[in-house]
C-alpha cells in the first residue's frame, strides 16, 4: 500500500524529533548510515523529514539504530500504514467521500453519511454525553452537511445492509426516528442508495462479527473500516479485506430484497404514527 501524505509527514516529524534529540545534523545522520554500509544522502534524509518521500525498510532500520530509537520508527511506520492500524476520523471521512463504492453493514445506527441532523445529535448525545450543547450542535451540523453532499453526489455507489432492529430504535424521540426513516426511504426511492434488511428471524449471519465498511477507491487499494467502542481501525491486508467482502455477500444472501426492505421502512414509519 502506498502511504498517503499525512503518513509521510507524521513519520518525517518523528524522524526529525529523534535526530534533534541526538543532536545530529542531517549530514551527520547520512554519514553514519553510510558507514554502516548503506547509501543515503543528507538531501534524502531532508526529504523524508519533510514528508516528500518514504524511507525503505532497510533505511528505516538504519535510522532507528543511528538515532537510538529502539524500534520506534518501525513501530510508527506500521501504525501509520499497516493493516489493523488506528483509523483517524478525517482519513475515514475523506476515503468515504472520495470512494467509488461503499459496502457497509450496521446493526445499531444508520451510517453517519445517511443521518439527519436531529438523528446525529441524538446518537452523539447518548454516545458522547460529555460534549457541551454547542459542541453537540456543531458536530451534528457538520455531519448533516456532509450527508447532504453525499446524497446529492453521483458517487460513491452505496450498498448498505442493516439489521431490522435498527429500524425499531428510537434515538431522541419517535419523531426523530420517523424523519430519519423518511429520509432513507426517499434516497431508496430515488435509487441513490441500495439497502437491504436482515430480518430479526435470521440470527445466524455474518453480521454477528460487528459493523464494518468496505471502501473501494479509484486511486487507492480497497480497505475496510471497523469500529469499536474505543477506536476505529483501517484494515488493508488483501486476505482480510477479502474476508469482509465475503461476509458482506453472505449478509446480502440472508437479507430481504429491495422491495421488502422499502416496505419494512414504510411499515415502521406507520407504526410510529400509530403509537
């Protein structure tokens, strides 16, 4: 996988920090590495620190040794670029909005790119009760703005599978849920999104592994985003991404079809009215 600009810059900043701590110039670092049998120029070290180029594995190990990093640079590189690494929210948002296609499974809430402002606010209020009212409002507005952009765009193509229980959950109030369902129903009718529902009567399915999102991009390798209560992770290993693709196909296999799904959404809206 080719590292992105942020990864290169983050690695470069840490390299510079270690070099400054050792009180070495870029020229001195290059000279010491050359003395170990490798070839590198001080301008190359400078480009790595500026995030303009990447350090190859052998050079990363040499830099770690010269700067007495104790493996710090290797661990950081794996954290920044490896499979299962921590996912930064801005990275996930950028990858999602620039994607060609999304394949997502959710059991508790609609994805952020499909949420109304009121639904977003309610979900965050329960999930992050420490946020102030102003912070909550601002984040909900930002989410809603991004969702509106996604709804009007021609891409990415969105394939979503949800658990039927998601339709029944009342975040904020019954009216908030009804408006959210109406918003999703409108996108389904306009064929902006493709959504299927796994019925409650089908408990044995791949969704028991938890929610996930497969992100297919035009200029980057396909990745998977998975989220837990503590943090999100980006998975890049081809075999692992393939496993999530297989799980998504299995979920589609046990889900209701498009017509039944839209009917289920409308019936839940009617149930809210009757309540």
